C-alpha cells in the first residue's frame, strides 16, 4: 500500500558540470543545452520528471548556465513574431518549455561533487522525499524507469536507485552495487562502490542517473567526507544508508533494461540523436532511408 508520507512531488536536477568532454562546443554553452534533434538535453530530462508526476523542480546550476534559465522562460518577442506569422506549430514548441513545470534555480558554488550538489537542495526540498535526475542522462520516454522507482519508494519508504547492467570494460566509470535479495528487477542494495576497478567490482550493476531519496539523506550528506577525487560523493552517502537502514531507510535498486543515453559521452550523444530521430514523424522515414544507404558505404 502506498504511504502518503513517502509521496514525492519534487525533483532535483544537478546541472552544474563544465562539460569538458564536449569542448569547444561547451566553451560558451552548457552541455545540457546541446540539442538532440531540436530539443536541448535538459528539456528531455524535465519532461521525464513531469511525465512521472513531479511538478516542482530545482536545478542546481553553476557559472555560465544562464541559458538554462532562459530556455525555460518566456520569450515574448519571439512568441509575438510567430503568432503574427500564424506559425502555430513553432509557437507551441516555444511555449511548451516554459509551461512544463514550476522550475527553480540555485547555484552549487564550489564544484565539490554530486553529493554536494544534491545537498544544495536541502532548503528547497525540506522534510519530503525527492527525486534526483542527472541533467545529462536521458531515459527514453518509451521506457518506464522513474515512475517505477517512485512507486517502489512510496510502497517501501526505502531510497531507490536506478541500476543498469554494463560491460566489464565500462564498470570503472560508475558507482556499482553489491546486491542481496532480488525480486524480478527489484534488488536489495547492501553496498556501493564508487568507480571500482573491473576485477574488484561487486557486480555488473551500475548506478545510473536516477534516484529517489528520503530527506534524511541530507543529514548523511552533511557528515560525508570528501571521497574519490576530493569530492562529496552521493554514492558514499547511499553506501552509509545501505549499511545503516535505521538512519535513513535502506536502499533498493530497480534494474533498468530500456534505452538510456549518457549525453555527456560523445558516442552516446550521437546514438541518442539517431535513435530518437528515426522515430520522429517529420524526419524519421527520410533518415532511415539515408542510414540504409550510408551503411552500405562503410
């Protein structure tokens, strides 16, 4: 039975990273504003949160991220021009971004890691459970993930992380879960290791950019010492919760088997663009035909 005490309405979206893997494109533009077809990455993330029923969003930003705020704000002059031209389709697409949700912003300040970024949301979130969606991680809208995580949290009161099976050669890029009891794609997380060497990883289940957390996690983060890279790691705080469930609830994982794109990675960014584009009504058929011809040239 769903507990009202663990119902979630707020989401935190960390988006303060520098995007160095996409330089020089991100020299003056946030990586979250890079377009997948004709929408920036960050809009896909916001739309996912809204689709899962979360309408109060807090973005954790940094320097040179003003375009994020501008994107989700009204542009009256542009709307007027499109309206006068009678271009209703483009007018709707422009207005859609500023009507998605109630979006707030705060800066991280010092870049001290994901855990520190999440901690910056404490005053906004208050004493409520909340979701965290990384701003450069896209879950395909055709594959359920966050809604399943929210349901599990509401039913159990445990913190929930999204897990995904990854190849051994990529395991060092992620936080990795050690699991206990398993029921289908829901597992008990008994330990977490941040970016382990492949031969020391406890499993092939990596934590990807979706979390549903209890408010007590803020207290754990406040006492979490800097870890790998001198940063406050969210993985370390979750590890503490997994080992001490009496403090902030335990940790469960939902194994996600759908389409997910790490748009901070160049190859994944290109894959995301192609996979989303081929299913678009306006360009999908033409792109498929072109790809078939192009593949013969390889």
